């Protein structure tokens, strides 16, 4: 079912441009993070795969006070930095283009800089980790090495006015995503998984949409888009948006924008994770190895569910026992801080 909100539908008021039609949209629910426990976040949003914006998160981060375009330019100078797939730029040149970005001439958008891999200098600025972004099963030492990410694939997102992620999409590996806004404002547009049939998925990348601008709809090219229900919000510093697995989303910077993104994995999206892994690895490994991998993941899922359930039922006892939090830590409170030291893990690019 579509996400239900108490607010009424809203519509953009801009005039149509070039034959395009402004999209109607609904707001995404907002809650104050100072009054939301991690357990309530899991029960109300993560486990039922319900998007939400949480305000007042990570107030202890040094990043909230120091990360600005000028700070990055001074700190990194001409150090090469990953912008997208196969695209690097000197950091100072990148920042200059971001600051100069306009809707008519958008600058580059950084979406491929994983902090542990390419910018470990920034790790002390994001301690302690945002509890609502805890990666859960990605932090388990029982995860196969290729998908073991205690940091949740922590990466930096930077863009200027008018710049955006290259394509509307949902995350691979059936992952949940959480984006924490640090500087500037960023608009998010989202669609529920069941509306994917109206978003013109690409043939060879079915988690990517061919729709170029969901806010100003080109109904001549994409007539089915009118059937989809759009959700929208604007993130400001200290806001975090939770994007459940298979929810389509796109983002564009309304001002110079700096944020970080992480992924999360647990029982709520585990089956889809196995299916995505099997699909991605089918042409990379022999059939018998793929069967062993998927069989291991199914057994591992049942074991992790049991240990996680034990920690939820008996949190005091679970804290006394070392093994449960070693096998699959239930929260950031009992897990090692991933940004205390650099993780020597490379992100597969193919």
C-alpha cells in the first residue's frame, strides 16, 4: 500500500515548462530524533519499510560545525577525489564547480567517495555514529567478506544548486539507505516499490529509471508516470531521511549541499538481499559455489534473526553475554565505533 499521511496532497505551483506538467506530491512523515528511541525507529519505520525524516540527529558530530565548502577546499587542496564511477577531480577544483553550480548549468555531484576508502581524514568528524544509521547485519563478522561493512558503506555526498544524483533509482543489494544532511538543503523525491511499474525501469539496470525529472513530468514520453504517487521532502542540517529497500528516490541540491549516506541490512530486507546477491553473482561464479553462497546466507539469516530476537527480548542479559553482540550487534550502543579506525576494505566496482 502507499504510505499514508495525515497531511493532504500537495501540488507544485510552478508553471509547466516545455510541455512538462508539475507533479502532485505528498509530504514524508517527520519525527524529532530527540524523542524517538532506536527500538521505536525499528518497529515503526525500518521493519515495516516505511520512510521517515528524523530531525536533530548526530548533534555531537564535529562535521555539523566544521564541514563547509571552504573547509573542504582548504583541508584537501588539490587532492584527487572520486566523484562518480571512473571520474576523479582535484578537490579544490570540484568545490569551485560546486559553488558555481546553477540550475541552468549544474556542476558535478559527488556520490562515489567512501570515507574509509578514500577520505579517512574525515572519519573523526562523524563520531559517534548516528544511531538511526546503524548498519546492523553489515556489521556482523559472519557476513561474507565481500559484504561485511561495519560502517554501512559510509560515503560523502556533495553537490551545488541544481546538481543531482545522475538517475532516479533504488539501492542495490535490497539495502535500506539513510542520508544525514550536514550542510545546506537538499530535496528528496520518492516513490513506493509498487509504483516502479510506472517509472520506466531500464532494461539492463532495472533499479534505474529512465525518467529524467519526476518533479516536472514529461507525460508525452512517460505517460504512466501520472499514475505514480510521489512523496517529497527537503532535508536541512541535522535531518536524516530513511529510504527503505526498493523505494525509488532522487535528490537534488537546493543550495550547496553536504551529506553522508549509509546502508542498513537486517531481517526486514534479508530475503531481497539474497535474491539480489544471487542475481549479481550468477555470471561471476560457478553454479555450485553460488548455491553454497545462497545456502549459507539463508542459514545465516535464521541464525542472526534468532540472536537479534534474543537481544530484543532480554537486552540486559544480552549485554552481559559477549557472544550475541559479537555475532550480530543489535545497536550502535553495543557495537564498536566504525570510525575510530580506518577499515581496510575496498568497494567492488564491478
